[in-house]
C-alpha cells in the first residue's frame, strides 16, 4: 500500500510484515527484544533502534538519544511513500512505534496537525512516547511534531491484543 504507515507490536510483526509487505521497517524496541531479520527485507531497509519505553533517564533503561533520533530521521527521509509502505513496531504497538509513525507522518505530509488527527483516528489507543516526540521536535526544523502530538488529544481506548494500526496519509510529495 502506497502512502501508508503501519504500526504493530513485536509479536504480530512477522504476520503483519507478510500481509502488508512494507518496503521499510523500524524496530524501536529494547536491544534484547530486537526481532530476527525479516524474510526478503534488505538489511538497509530495516532500522533497529535499541531503546526502552521511558521518557527520562533511568539507570535500568536505555533512553533514546539525539543520535537515535537522527537515525530515525535519516531513515524516514530515504523512505519513498510512492514506492511502498513503512511499518513501525515496538513491544506493544502503543508508545515508541506510534511516536515513530507520528514523526514519519509529520515529515512526509507537511501537515503535522492533520498527521496527529489521522493517527488518533487510526489508533484510539496510541500514546506516542513524549521523549521521542520532543527529540524529533527539537531536531526537525520547520516540522512541529509537538503540535501533531497535541492535535491527537488523549487516548480514547485501551489497547487490544495484537493491534495493527493502518495510517493512510495523503502526503504532499
């Protein structure tokens, strides 16, 4: 599917990868839970960011850094929505992966507030990681990721098992 961002959890990643056939995948999950390589996906099209789902320094966790965010930004910049879909995942498909999806949508759409509203419509359970949103907002000149996050409003539903969020975007390319 073109101009689409999928969000899933770790456990349903293999199934959704086969069914949705994204051209690029972001695994934004703690290092010890990084998935095996995905069949048929070249290594350069699978970004692996090893961080925990935390929003401030924790001696027992890995907080995302500016270097991690730069990797995500560079990866999304090289994604062509006209070629195929992007898939993001974390452990539950709720926080880190929805933050990555929101950042990608903001970067590609040119309309952060619309990106936020569309993500909320697609994922009433989404709770994008505030630290990732703040990092992206600081690093992306002219892209108001915090405005997109505000436009989402609060989560309106708790997550069900095995969520697959399909974010269909009308990107300005």
